[in-house]
């Protein structure tokens, strides 16, 4: 079976060792020449790989050499070519974040899982939430808030008691992190095409940082978030173990 594979691994010893063994067995090519990129590590490394290779034509197939591995397949050294030939593809769109800082500068990031705002000081954050230019929540006092994609809905969003979204759902989840006021606000489900804006109230007294898949921007005064359909990430999963199955299974544990 003629398949060109590019292997990449996180810095962990287990991932590095697995990468060396797979390269010795299956060979290795530069990522731009690959038919498929195999990422060895955990979910964090998988997200890094997807971001780093988003302009390359090859899909990414992950094998878990980390901890949780929600986006990864099980690790087996044997039968890799057959597994890749049978793998099922999921295509997901990231979120685009535009973060405006207190000094007027802007930072733009993409996020596959979620964009989150978190308090960066001892006092709770105060946020105003607007959707498509209309204020929907004038003041949310909280430790933070986030916008999650279906693919990321089982990550930080779920830990903050947000809903798990089916992978095919054209919706985004807006979830509060430790909401103090209004206490009973449980978040919102919005159309995938919605434009969400968070304005930071009292930013000097209550500083806030924004985060997109682990890449942070400090001292923000406003953050705009929307789905970015022009960017598509292709992820491969073993048959019967794709994101849809994983998202359903996660709700029954």
C-alpha cells in the first residue's frame, strides 16, 4: 500500500519513543509531501498540529500518547496502513477571535475548541455580551465566559457545565464560568453564523485575559468571536470511533 506518511510527536518521552518506532517501520516524509500526517501525543498536541498544518492538504490522524486523547485514536504500532486506509474523516471549522487590548492593539487567533475569557486578577470579571450587534446580557459577573464549537464542547465548556453539542449541529455554545450574577444564567445556544462580542466592564479594576486553544492575550477590553467557514480542519478517526460517537458516549458516563 503506497501511502506517504509524515509523523510528528509531542515532547513527551512516550510520544517520542512511539514516533521513532513508527518511522523505522513505515518511513517518514516532509509534511507538505504527505498523504496523511500522524500526530502522536495528547489533545493539546493534536490542536497544535491542526493549527500548524491547516494550510496543508493532508488530513491529520492522531494516536494517543498523552492523557485524555479525546481527539486521538488508540495507539497501536501494527496495521497502521490498513487503519489509515479505512479511517473516516471529520471536517470542522474553527472559531475566529479578534481581541482588542487596553492599549488599542488587536490580536487575531483561531480556536478549534473554544475561545474563553477569564479573570486575570483577584476580583470577578464583569462582561457585557452582545450577539449580532444586540446586547443580550448587560452585565455578567463571573470568573469568565466562553464560546465553544461542537468539537470542543466536551472540553472546557463541559467542565463549566455547558452542553455537549452533536458534531453536525450548526450551533455554538456560550457558557459562563462560575457565574455570580445572574446566578441562574446557564448560557445560550446560538446559530453557527452568530457574531458574539464580549465587552469587559471595569477592565483596569477587573482585568481579563482571552484565550484561544491555549494561546492567551492579556488585558483585553473587547473580544469578538465567530465561526470561520473559510478554514477547514480534516481529522481522521478509526471506523465507529469518530467525533459523533465520542460526543454521544460522553453524555452517558
